[in-house]
């Protein structure tokens, strides 16, 4: 049940920029007997789009701006 997951450290609430707070699941495995820390809530929709497109497709900032203006991204 959800209370047990919270007590066991599997689920925590993290601040979220659009939703107030979000329930976030910790990784189900442990490293050296410790559960890995949850660093932040999931990203908002499209948060990393520019970074991904520029790094994977080598799109320039100008090209990204152009694609955004056209509604492509």
C-alpha cells in the first residue's frame, strides 16, 4: 500500500514547478545497502527539448528559434 511505500522510502513528494508537488518513486534497487536519493521531481513537458535537439541533431540556437516560431517544436 502507499503508506508502506512512503515509510520504506520508495515514494517521496518533491516540489514541482507546475503542479505544486509530485509523488516520485525511488529506484527499487540499493547501492551499498542504501537507497539512492531522489534529487528532484520529473521535468515539465518540453523542459529538455532544446538541449536534446541541439546536442543530438546539432541544431543551432537560431534554428531552434525558427522551429519554435513555426510551431514545429
